[in-house]
C-alpha cells in the first residue's frame, strides 16, 4: 500500500477549478413518498417515470452505512471513514478525480482542467485523514463500479428491493462515490432509471424534466458554438467554459427556470436517504457540509 505524502503529491497534477458558490433556494422541494413499499414506489415513481424521495432514512440498514463510516466527536458532528475497516482494502484500484481549487481560476477560465487516474484506494484514504473543506488539492472517488470491488465490500452494498423487483430485475451498473465537500457533478442525464442512496454526509440534487434539461444543455452548447454530447461526466463538462455555463444554469440563478411556468426540483439527501431519478431526467449534484460524503447508485431496468 502507498503511504508516502510525496507519492500522493506526485499523483496530483497541477489543476485549477472555479470555487463552489452559495446555493439559492429557487427550486421546488421534491416530496417524499408516503411509504417505501414496492407497490407505492412502482405506482408513484417507477411506472409514471417521476422523480421521488423515499421516506427519510429508509435505507439506513445498508451494511456499508454502519461498517464504513463513523460519527466524529468534534464540534461539527460530521462523519469520517472507518479506517480500521477500510484500510484492509487499501490495495484495491479505484478511479479518482484530481482537481485543485484555486482563486486564480476565477480570472483564468481557460486554465481550468480535470483529470482522472486509476490508483490504489489507500491514496484516497490517506488524503481524507487530513483534508478539509478548504483543502486546495481535491480527490474524489467517482463512479467506482461495484463490480470491480472486493466481494466483502460488495456484500456491504446489496441492491434494495425496489432496484431488484420494480422492473425486470436487470441492474445495468452500480457505482460508489466518496469525497469531502465541495464535490460536484454537472448537469447530465442517465440512460437508465437511477436509485441514488446517500451513505454518509449530505448532498443537494437539482433535477429537471427531460424537455427542460434538453433546452438548458442546448443553450449551453449554442453559447459554446458547438453541439456536444451529454455523456455522463464527460471531460468537457468537468472543466473550463462548459462547466462554468452548466453550473450557472443550474446553481447560479441564470437558467430557463426564470421563465414563467418552468419548474425544477431540489432534493436534500443525508444518511440512509434514497432518491429515484427516472431515465432521461437531467440532474446535477453537490456535496455540502463537513466531513466525508459517501453515496451509491444503481442504474436498473
């Protein structure tokens, strides 16, 4: 396993990104289903293809929530990783995103950049021991396929009943996400229904209907003078001008939601909360607060 700070610094390229902005309460809160039963989920969300929150902390019994995370005993009351458990998997290769927060990026958008690398999980664990919200060098464990994790970790993330039984039972993919806020996923859409579950910490998700998201994305592409792809976490949308324009549209009060009759939804998720995002619905995600954030999602049919 890799423990040397110099090795960690060598793995992180020189990168700059825009800072995170203050969230604005301009979107309609997404309401939770009255219960988490399979029948209610199918009738109110899955079949009509409508986004929905599951009842508060409905999935709190997932083994990963208890096994991977610990409540800190400082004044923040945040969450940290259970290093005694997770360090046993330090040699596992995981995808990390490398960024650097820099005030210089505000003035020099053209220098924004974004890179990914496949590295030992221990590099991420080491970074989280000392990183805070204000740490300039950022690591984000993003879209780590559960299929590539050791069996012991996969057993901590069994698919919920609504994933296994709402449709055909076909799970297209499942992914793990871990980081320290601010974390960010730009506006995108998924090719399959998505159950997003928060394991630790807090995230805010903003959701747009397919036709409205299409207009937002097209408006950004027109501004850029091109017709780009809405591929999930495509490199173009993770850096530079496209990232800035997408963030402005969703988070900074300059979107088509200013037009009469336009409605977007906002969901706040914490430990054990589940959020259903139908196929084709556009969404953007921000990690907020103190301590570690952890999430898992299942794309299913």
